């Protein structure tokens, strides 16, 4: 199954030390059904409001490190608080959500739950948080430092230009020039160009620049 409801007493396995009691307070107060999801490419968590006898439901990706898990959970709790206090006609990531998310972050920052670098990144966005953690590149960059990554996994921005890398489905690309906040990358098999976020996680195939005129991967794609 893609999601698994989490017994609240085991929630501490997913959270940083020292915050489980505060998190449980919110979940119990609003009768939240919390589920842990497998890794999802497009979202880190989601919230569904209560209705027709169904409780508030929040899901968070279980592959996140404890700090990323907590930030995502607070993001979704802020949706609950915004809807509870202002109704369902508000914008999902409007001023009401930003106010509640900012207050939740400030509370947990005050509790000294986060390392100093994550704390600093959160403080920079606390008054105007991004609609998605993935949209706050600085925060995502800092949070990723606490991930347990397999050898060879990193971010596109850390590769030299013209380096080769692969993504989750095995497709191979060559890193090109930076276009504002994204990198233009060429798929080897098709020759097509795609834009990747600077903090997109990839598997390094070569951290040395390659020559498209002599590299066999490029030559094989050109002769198809």
C-alpha cells in the first residue's frame, strides 16, 4: 500500500528529539489521522480536511530525514489550522496559511529543535514561507545535508558543466548551462534538452566534463 497509518506512539521514530510531545498535542487536539507515505516525486506531504465523519488527514513521505519530516508535518498542520480558523474559501497557501505556518515554525525554533543552519534558513522565510519546501531552494539545500544518501547521489548544482548523470528511471543526461535557477541538461539517448532545478538529486556518472564529439554515449545516440 502507498500509505500506512502511523501509531502515534511510534511517531518519535520519524521526528527530531525533543518535539514529539508538542507534535502529539496538535494531532490529538484535532483528531488527525497521520499516515506515512512512500517517496513521492511531486509532493512531500498533503492535508485533507475533515468532513462527513472522516477526520483530518495528513500524510508525510516516510523517506524524509527527521528535520525535513517535521517541517513538512508543520506545513500540513498549518493548512489544518488555517481552514479551522478561516474556513475553506481561503487560498491554500494564502496569508492565513502563511501566518499559521510561521507561528508553528517560530514555536519549534524557540524550542531549539533544529540545528543552527536549518534554524537560520527557516528564520529567513518565516514571514513569507514558500508554498512548498521544494520551492525554497535554500531551505531544501540545507535540509538535504541531513539525508542519508547512497554514494554518488548529489545535486545537479554540485556537478561541473558537461558532467554526466542519471535520474531515478535510469535516463542519462549531460549537465549544461545555468538558466536562472535551473540547469539546461541534454538527454543522451534522444538529444532533447530539459530544465532541472539546481537542487534536483541525481546519480553522478562522471564528475569530469565530457566531450560530445568523442564520448561513445553521444556518438551512439547520434547514429540512431
